[in-house]
C-alpha cells in the first residue's frame, strides 16, 4: 500500500505543477493584455515578447501535465466506481486539444502586433476568450464525478469531495456569464462558485501531496 500513498503524493505534486504553470500563464496574460485596448496591448506584446512566448509555453505545458494528473487520479479512484472514474477521465481529456488549439488565437495577437494590425488583435483576443469559455465547460464538469469519487472513496476526506462537487458550477457559471452576459465573468467575485472551484482543486492537490491516502481504507475499498 506504500505504492498507493506514493502515487497519491506524485499526483499531488503533478497537480501543484499544473497550478503553478497555469497561474504563471494567467498572470502573464493579465499583465500584458489590456481588454479593449489594442494599442497598449500591441505595445506590451512587442516590448515583452519573450515573456509572452514563455507564458504561452507555460500554458501549453500546464495542459499536457494536466493529462497526467487526470490519469493518476483515475488510477487512484477507479476502484471506487469504474464507470464514474471513466466518465471523469473522458470529460477531463476532451478539452485538451481545444485548449491547445486555442493558444494559436493567443499567439496570433503577437504576430498581428508586429504587423500593426490592431483591429485584428482585438478579434483574436475575443476568439481566445470565448474559446477559453468553451473549454471551461469541461473543466467544470469533470469536477462532478471527481468530487463524487473522492466523497465515496473513504480514503480521502469527504469534505473535499463535497467542495469539488459544489465547485464544478464555478466554470459552468462563467461560461453562461461570458456567452449570455458578456463582461460579467471578468472577476471572481461576480461568481462566488469560482472561488469554491479554485479552493477545492487546491485542497485536493495539497492533501494528496502532504497526506496521500488512508492506506487501510484504500486496501479495503
């Protein structure tokens, strides 16, 4: 059962890498991209090209590492309920190619900035924004079976499972806000569920990294 605890801790470590790389990419984009202001955005991208490229690479790396995170969670939780675990991994993998391709919309803004095509910059930023919202559907939905499996496992805290299931609505609400009420999704505090989403994901990552799983209960599941 040491292998189960070690797998759990490796899973938590990989989850932490997902968190760090994703946070870095988000921070870079937030710093350089000024919504609705093509001139300032173009200047920022040209002046900080290396940082912008690094942010994109970090985002791509995050999504690739996320696949390993999801598969390791599947290996830890499939014995609870294989059908729900399979559902979880399918939902988690579907958005990966969508996310990777959406990075092309983001990279296009750098090429357009270099050519001085300001109107097109705003166009591709909108495509990137809405592409991200489409991806967020799956980022939300996969938390529901994940939370259920954690809750039913017996070898991970039930409270984390509950918070994950509640947190699944964060990304879903952001999607509907973005498509039906543009602008409402700009801040976490217009969507309290999104705060719960991030807290639930961080709780699971750190619990796995620090505590692992309850070996006796894992063995008897």
